[in-house]
């Protein structure tokens, strides 16, 4: 396996040309996309030959593209990580090409990130096929154009996933997390056996009696692992000029990791089977978020005050939503959805803000 990987990398390096700029990865991604285009066509045409395929549904072009796209995403992600893996171990032990100094990706981090890419590809192509089916009602797809469409889906999936894999940063991870959560949540909503699940709460999607429970709960668990991953790397580059800064960074990192653990536990403990535990971890996630946001100017003194005000506004909105729920103006689903959007959008903006603060101090040594 190692020999095969080395041979593949040797061929890619020869095709992409000299290592002179960041365009190297772009050229390599195009090569990978072209390879998967050919594979998609070669596999799809014999399978579709002599048949008129539906756009979506059982045995359709959409199903073929979704399953093949998921496999493509997994292979392209693994290939991308091989590309950035140096042959020589760095002094700090980093061997994965990750851009955060003093830290590295663990195997479970990579497994969760790879799963997120696979899920996005699978659910994304299913959704696109469903949309096209409704736009071209009862339209058949013949073998040749069907094979071309599948080949394009494979190529686009490979191209995007490969670029994501070779350019993993906290910001990229946060965007992958956001897309994964949106795709997973909508998939669970569409697959729900209870069309009126929203009358109860968002956690109703994860009940064991709901056909969408597996998709919803797995989405939360994987998202929780990704949040803990992002939390470590987002705070790794923050300046720690004295013990106060070091302690503050530790508190923020611990709070974000705790939020990820709580999020995973929300999926591990469905509300209909573990009511008390489920509600405790869900509430705890919001409480930890509020503590981190409110105390941010004391925990991270270098953080811009405009971002602090931004976070405080988010906390006030969540408190207002809770008040609306208490008086019966909003139902719990609306409060949970809006609060989730606010929390994860704050995390994404925090990653970009922390990255800019770390860049300003990049000239100083940054302990992990």
C-alpha cells in the first residue's frame, strides 16, 4: 500500500510540473478530477447502456451519482492528505501538512472530516437530483448523456474534495462543518416519518421512532468531533505573551471543546430514551457558549472589541428567544434552530478572527 501511494505521488508530481507556486495543488486537483471523470464515464456507460434512467428515485442517475460521489469523495480526500504528507517528520512532530503551528491532525480528526466530505457529496447529489427531477418531470435520461452527467459529478466531487483536503485550515474546517450540518439537518427533515416534527422540537428528528433518527444523530456526533478538532486548532495560533494569556486561551479552548462534546452527546442520547441527559447536555452547550462569549475580552485580551460586541449581541438574541419561548410566542423548534445558527456562525467568525490575530503575532514563537 505504501509503495502504491509513493508511485501515485511520483506520477502526480511529474504531471503537475515544477513546484513553483500555489498553483501546484490546483493543477494536481485538475488531474485528479480528470481521472475521476474518465472513471465515471467508463463505469457509467456500460451500466446505463440500453436503459432509460430516471433522474431521481430507486435505480436512478441521482442514486448512482450520490453513491459514486461518496466513494469518490473518500478516495479524493485520502489522496489529498497523501499529497501534503511530507516524507520527513517536522521537529514538532507534524506530518500531515496542517497549517497550524505546533499541532497536528489525529486519526479520529481525519476520520470525522472525511466522513463529513462523504456525507456532503452523497446528500448533495441526492438533493440536486431531486431538484432536477421536479424541474424536468418524467424526463428520461439515456445512456450516453447519463454517463457524461455522472462523470461530471465524479470529477467535480473529486476536484473540490481534493482541494479541501490539501488546504485544511481551521477556517476551511469551519466551512466544511457548516455545510455538513446544513446538509445533514435538511436530509433528516426530508426523511422524517413525522411531517409535523417541528411542532415538538428539533430533537424530535433524533427520536428512535423517527425514520430520520440515524441521519440526525450521526450528523450531531460527527459535528461534535469536528467542533473539538476545530477548537484545538483555532486557538493554537493565538498569542500567549504571559501566563494570563496562556490561561485565557486554555479556558476558551476548553469551552469550545466542551461544546463539541455536548453536541456529540445530544446525538448519542436521543431525547425519547435519555430525556434528562439529552436536555442537560443541550442546555449545557448553550451555557458554555454564553460563558465563553461574555468572558472573551478577559480570556483573550488581544481579540478585537468589535468581535466581542458581536458575540454579546448574539447572546442577547438567544436570551430574547428564550423569553419569547417562555411566554409562548415562539415554539421550541424555532428557538433551537435560530440559536444553532447563531452559535455556529459565531464559531466560524471566531476562527477567522483568531486566525487574523495569530497572523499579527506570527513573528513570535507560538507554543502549542
